[in-house]
C-alpha cells in the first residue's frame, strides 16, 4: 500500500549504515529531527467543500487531503509539517470514457476546475490547488486502467491512461512485449501522467523518451473529444500530439494512448565501469551517444555522486574492498562510475559489450563486471525510499534536472552543484543524445526547526540552482515538467511569444479556463 505522507510502498524501508550517517553529517552537519504532524492535525486543516455533489465523486476528508499533494519538496513540507495547503473540494473516480465526458461537461456547465490525478508523483507542484476562488475537483484516473488491445503486427498497444508502470509491463511482458519506460517513480506513476509531463525512463537510450513512444490517443477537453490515430510521421501541418505531450492537465484529460511497444529482449545485461575523472567519463558517454550502436542504458555518476553512492551503499564491506582495489589501479576520489545496459539476442549483446568495453578502454576506464550492475538493476526503484530515511534523520532531499549541449555539460553540472552551496549536491548523466545530455542533480540539506525556515532554505537553494540553469543555457526541465515550481523560469527561458503561443493553443481546447488552472502558464 502507498504511503500517504512519504514516498512509496509502506512495506519498503531503506535503512542506512552508521558509516553513511557519519558521511552525511560530515558533509552538511546535523539537521533537525522533526516529530512531524499527524493525520488528525492535517485533517483538522481540511476546509469545508465548496460544492457538495459532483458526478462519480466521493466527499471524504482523507481522500481530499491525499489528492492535494504530489511529491515536490513543498508537498513534503505540507504533509510532514503542516505547511499551509489547499485541498480539492471533491475527488471523482471516472470508470470509462462516458464518465469522463459527463465530468468535463458538468465542470464546464458549473464553472468548476478539474485537476487530473494520475499517480500523484509529480515533483514540481502539478497537483496543487491554486485557484481557490472556484470549486476544484480532483479527477482520479486509477479506475481507468489496463491494456485495451495490442496490434502485434504493427507493435502498437492501446493502453488506458490511468495504468501504472507495473501493470503496463506485466500485461505487455505476458505477450512478449515491453513499453521500455522505467522512470524511478515506475511503481506508482501512470501512462497519462508520463505523457503530459514528457517523462523519461531509465532505458531512454534504448527505447526513447515517452514522446518517442506516444503514437496517438484520446483526450477529453472542455471543447470536445480530441482523437489522434496512431502514426509515426506525417506532413499534416503542425503535429498536434505535441500539444498533448507536456500539456500538464491544462487542455483536458487523456483517456487512452497508442504506444509503440518493443519485443522483450532475451538478454538484459547490466555492468559497470570506473573512469578516472569527470572529463574522461563525459568524453566516453558523448562518444557512445554519437555512435550508432543501440545500447539500452548509460548512466554516468559524476565524481560527487560516485562518492555518495559508494558511501551510502548498504553493502559496505564489498564497497570497501572494491574501493581499495580501484585505488591500487590508480583511481583517486575524482573517479566516476558508469552503469550500462545492453539488451537483445546473445550475439548482439556480445557485440555491444565488446564495443562498450573498447570505449571504456579508449577513455582510460576500468570495467568492473556485473556485480554493481546487478545490484543497480535489483534496487533501481529503491533509491527514492532513502528520502523517507533521511527525513527521519533530519535531512531534506530534492532533485532537479536540465538538458544542455555536450560543449556545456561539464561546465553546467559544476555550476549547478556550486549554486547548491550548503547542501550536499551531486549529479549524473542518464539521458544522453548525440548532441547533448540531461544533467540530474540531487541535493540533501539539513532541516530547520521551524517549517518556514526550512521552506526558505529550500526555496533559496532551488532558486539559485534554477537561475544558474537559465543563465547558463540549460532547459528548465528535461523530464519533470513545469507545474508551479518552474513557471517563472519558463518565462525567462522561452520568452513571451512562446508562452502566448502555448496559452492560445490551450485556449482552443479549454476557453473556459477550468483545466488545471495556473499550472505551466497563466
Ligand atoms: C521518487 C520519484 C522518482 C521520479 N522519477 C522520475 C523519472 O525517473 N522520470 C520522470 O520522467 N519523472 C520522474 N518523477 C516525476 C513523476 O513521476 C513524473 O512527472 C510522472 O510522469 C508523473 O506521473 P503521475 O501519473 O504520477 O502524474 P501526477 O503526478 O498525478 O500528475 C502530474 C500531472 O499530470 C496531469 N495528469 C495526470 N494524469 C493525466 C491524464 N490522464 N490526463 C491529463 N492530465 C493528467 C496532472 O494533472 C498533473 O498536471 C519521479 C517522481 C518521484 C516522486
């Protein structure tokens, strides 16, 4: 069962070693361990609903409470410390497209805002209730889930938008297919959420970002039903799928999507290598991104993240031995770790492996085999659970991400980490392209006794890093989206004309301004 006031499955915990505790304390000092607020306190803050009934809705205080949060750092402050929040007036649960039509028509008639809710894993404030002047209804898509059909001749699956990652893979795998989309929030996030936030998964190098898999679909908007049949490419003017991708609930509710699926590979092989420093590691992954060899994943932890991974690892004894061994080979504290995956038939896998090993050698790296790779594969959705553990120890955790061209990757990563002074900040490159890479930075910082001081601290860190990104040629988000947290920076990056164009296309679908208002653009 999902934790309502933290990350993930209630049964999963991620304890850390005494060594890891000392490591963090040494890096950023001691944080304030808050006892936090309980459910009863938060429920006492839930205001009376502005409306009493709405089709397919439930008026349940706790349900309304949990639908008011995502997983951004301000969301954590709300459910952990009671920082001010607004809740939706009702939550409704459509079961099919007929229900969606009724919901959208009724909202239009009664001038009620609709906030589509997928898995509630947004990290940039997509689900916040911002427009308190009108009633707000959270539209929970959990009952619209499952595979509709699969065209095994054309490799296209039609999947309902409320389907979560594990169900998608389970049903496709049973037929010998995979979608190949594995964001770290995989356990709880949904297809509809992925599409409208332009999500990216761990195997993006092999299968692409969600926009590379989205072939078409259906969306219920206040101005009517929008249906795009599946296609790869067309010359029918502007590609209107691009308006659905990244729309963040602003134009309507996605009910189902045609997705490109791939045959499940026979073999998935994950291994790891060290490079002497960031320069050699970045050069190696740039070379890989510009080769035509179809690898499934490359993830390069820059040196500070490598230091973090090795010190926070649960298998301390093994890591200690490994560190000593690579030290003997001349690798210092500047070393960086690359984890890579190759998939396919055995002949292909052997060929890809020999290619990547030659690249590792060329750039002065050391292949260390499959142990770390296997551990990574086993724990790949577990890292975020560290957020719960660290919070209990008195530390806040947040992440941010950008994209920039290869000539700027090293420089921008360094500047972002520097801007996060006062926090332990570290980065990796995990979505690489022939022309550039995303940079994903995690920052851990001590919590303050007072919730407002913690908010101020987070806000100052986040603003400094975001300004650094904007001033140094990065995009404000590579795959988390805009929500409310990135709105100011979006204007700076894109300029007024772009935002005007975006807004007027939204208005074509929703001239009433009832779809997830005040997110993305005003
Ligand atoms: C621990 C953790 C790890 C993460 N890792 C990744 C990662 O690796 N890659 C990545 O890309 N993201 C990641 N994220 C961010 C998040 O998971 C993604 O943004 C995800 O796409 C959100 O999907 P969701 O179903 O949870 O949507 P929600 O959070 O419920 O909603 C997000 C937005 O989508 C809208 N929406 C949802 N469903 C629909 C629909 N059917 N129709 C119209 N609008 C809809 C909502 O209104 C909202 O604006 C992570 C988040 C967490 C907490």
